[in-house]
C-alpha cells in the first residue's frame, strides 16, 4: 500500500473495471430493481444528479451483497423543450434560427447535440462508479421507447382517454408552446392596479373595475359582481359598453367575486385568465353581432382570443392597439384611457407574475388546440395504491403533498409546439378531421381511408408523457422481455420532491393503466441541493457545480472564478478543461468520489433544502485517509487470524460493538436514513475501532484479530465508500467485495 492515500488513482482504476462489469445474482429469485431518473441531454450532470445516483448505487450494492439479483436501469431523457432551447441558443450565436434550417435539418442538429451531451453524461456516471449494465442503456427517443410511446397514445385515444380540445393553456411567448402549470414560476413583486371606468348602456353612469392587466380589456366578455353586494344590485343584468371596442357585455352576478377586492367589480376575460375562463364557461358567454350573450348551453361558450403566439395583439383588437407587443398595448391603453377620462386612478399593488421556468418570459394564458389525457380515473387508481400501502413514500409526510396534487387533478395537456420529441401520431384530412394510429398506413387501414390527403400533426408530446412510461418501457414493454418479467414492478424510486407530480404520480397512473401493476414499491424522496445562495441548481442559472470538479479537488475559489468568467453557462463546452489524473502528481490533494458520496449520505436528511458544504467534504476526505492509514497499519501484521476469534476482553468488546452498530446501520438503511447510517459508520470506525481497539492492540501486542475485524468492517462500509474499501480489500485479502 502507498504511504499516502491518492483517491484519483485508485478510483480511475476501478472505474474502468466496473464499467465493464455486469453485477448480477441471476440464480437468485429475490430481485431488487430500480430505474434511473433519466438525466436530460442538455449538458452535464450536476450535484443533484450525483446526490441521487450515490443513493441509488448504495442500494444496488447493498441489495446485491444481501444476495438479491440487483438491477439498476440506466438511460437518459430527450427533454424536449430544454434540449431544443439549448440547440436554438447555440444556433442563435451563429445568427441561425430553426426556421432557417427547417424541421429535418434542425433535428439533425439536435441529434448531434444529444450525442455530444450523452457522451459527457455517461462518462460522468461511469466516473462516479455507479453499478449499472451499460449494454442495456436506454434513451427516451430510442426505437423501443418510441414504440412504447406510440402504443400508449393510440391505446388511450381508442379508449376515449385522449382527446383534442380548444382550451386555455399556459403559453410561453418566447418558446411559442404550451407549458405545464408546474413549469411556471410565480414571481412575487410590487406592481400597480388600475381602476378603469366602463360606461353603462343607456346611462351617464359608470362601473369601475380594478385590474392589473388593462391590456386584456379587448377580450372582456362580462363584468361580474357578488349577488349580495348592495352597491351593484340595481345594475345586474344591465349591459356595459366596452371602451375602444363598443362591445356590449353583461353585468352578471356570481359568488366567486370578492366584494373586498378592488371595487368589487371584476372584468371577465375568459380567453386570457384561468379563473375568468371557468366563469365564462359557467355562463356560456358568447358574442353575437357585437353583444355578449349568456346561455345555458355549454357548447355556446366562445371565449375571445386577443393575442397571437408571440403575445402580440391580433385582429380581434382594434386600431391603434392591434399588432403590438402586449406590454406596449398596456401602455397605449392607459394613455388613451386617460385622454377619455376613463382612468380613475392607479395604486401600488402586490402582484404575482407567472414566468416560464426555462425562458423566464411572462406566461400568457392563451386559447389553443391541444391534446389532453383524461386523468381523474387514472389518478383514483394511483391513489388507491398509496392508501392501501402498496406504494410507500419515505418520508411519509410527502404523501400529503402527493394527495394535494392528485385530489385536484385536471386533464393533462400533453402536446407541445416544438420539433424535438415524439411526434404526435395523428393525421388530418383536408377537412380537418383527425385520425389517430400507429402510422399513416395503419390509420388508412383502421379508418378505411383511401385517396384522402393526410398530414401528420406538427406537435410533439410533452416530455413527461414519455418519461411516465419509463419504469416499464425502459425494461422492454410493450414486449415481454426477460428484464421486464424479472424486474418489473421495480423495488425503489429515488427522486426529488419537486417532481412528485411531474413524474412520480404520472408513472403510477400510466403503469396501472397499461400493466395493471404499480411501477415501484418504495419512493425515497430527497431534498434539493442548493447553491451557496439557497438557489436550486440549474444550467440556465449558471450555478451548477460539476461533481467531478469536487472529486478532482477544484477549490471554491476555482468555482467562483468559473462563474465569474461565465464559463458555467457554457454547459458542456466549458473552456476550463477538467483536471485529470495527469494533473494530480503525488502530493496534490483531491477529494475523491468516496468522500463526496459520504458527504451526500450525511446530507440525506428529511429536509427539503440541502446546502452543500465544502467543509463537510474535506471532513470525509480526512475520514478516507483515516481508513487508509488504519489499513496500512494492519497490513503490517500479515499473520493475523483468518476469522475473528475473540481472545481478550477488548476483542469481545469490539465484536459486540460491531454487531450492535451493524444491526443499527442495517435498520437505518432499510428506513432510508442514510444520514443516520453514515454517522454510525464514522463514529464506530474512528472513535471505537481506531482510537480504542487498534490502540489497545498496540499496547497489548494482541493483534491477531485486526485483519479479520477490518475485513468485516470493509464489507459493511462498501456501499458507503466502494472505491477505497474495494482497493483495500483486494490488496489485503486478494479478492473483491463485489466481483
């Protein structure tokens, strides 16, 4: 053994060995399986990935050592919007847009990026020492996953569980696509609210409405008041003349209106506000010859759309307000209202602005045709699985969050107006009739079409649709593969709390729908690793820390410099090359993967937010050195027993302490408390084994049990620190812990 502990040299040796190794106990009927939360091919892995992968690798090794056939499915996600954004941004630097290239050429650019990013991601996963079978790597756009996605879509449609509808969605004007509610970030800020006077028909009186969005008044279809509000009882049923437009809109009474907010009069703009949309649908508001009517017939509801896809005013907006950016419309509206003496006042007001999580652009509620999955029945089945205990959350408090989402679930918008992804398997004829099938040929056969001209839908599926199939599609479904039969349902899912609804709940719904099985038995919900400012790590924010930088010993000053130079935002194309083994001559300290893993385990508490501390990493680097030095000392006593045979009271004491701590650690592992477990490991090895037992053996000269005791400890510690334990075990005992 070297005098000093050099983690980089040790780890890079074992990385090469483990990358070729296939860990399996195929003779065992007892299976442990899990699927990787597939990383997006948008760049490289960040700390959150490596945190979760450390936990997953821990349980793979732990269960394998317990005799189970342990399987960890590896792969990556095409990440539709996120990846397309990266490629479009790269092209923009060359003054090229995707529209310049066209769909086919643009997708070639994205596939090229995918290969580039995927190579970096897989090299990182390998460098972290993760125990996966690389021959079974999957990608959410590979041929097998594509088959699964198309089958899922077509089957749901033919069961009447997928439909196409014209509804209000969160629209990102920058990306020009619908986005999920959970992809919208609320920005709380101080803003303004304007009080606008709307003239009452056949009267010289006005109704004053208060609004934070005067630019949407062109889409107003009613003014609502509370039916118990004495101030407005006399005008319920009257018409308002909408300024600039001249449209007659009714005054309606609805208990939804908060009498204390603003003036107690609420402008109803169903085409650009989700709450207004529900009120408009309730009264089936529709316009006939410049007058909005109320109806009892649901099909009469026709909201007015006043913005196009980039949030500029369209032809439903009169001159001089048409063909302008929405915020320019606001400015002009306020100027014109002042000129007509219809702007009563403006006040400071706290507002919540919806922004796209990826684009940071203000989201615009917008009417558009989209594809939807009916989710209520599917959610009910998933809820039953949680209530019955078939699926358990760890910690249990996340069940409440799960039900908060699932009990209020709406139909799932699954279409996106981008090019990168699974293209929707729907075709339209010249009369806009829609046909869904596995291919154009199958569509013609199924619907008995012959000479009709058919055009495939331009949209692609939401990334979460394909990833919701991941636990079974990645194992071979819809085909009955050996992996699918052996390892599905999976045993464990390790994931962050921020995607419980995004991903976890949807996997549960889709798995029960298509396989009649739960997708996993245990859900280990982790917190999120934040940067030094408490911000979620994100490539778009430029605050991502590459775990390999920490492994190779890049300092905090180096990390700050990388951010200052704007290099973190380069993602995969960083200008500072990662330090390699050749740059680490003996004498230069690096932290190593084992120290990083143990740091992660110590942070695996039940808190939502995790602050990564470099000092803790240094502490576990010192702990690895302690392990190495203890092993070097014990290696000096080659004539020890093969098995532990207690002779002295100190021998009996350490064996008793070891048995107790091993049982406690095992309980912590099974309770998904790796933070407790690593603390027990640290305390036992440093304080009891080294500081007491080894020192007593030195004094007494009774060293016969040092090696067998160390061997048992190394095996216990292996899932926590696989590199150093495997290296020492091989050097001292000439065998691998996991072969």
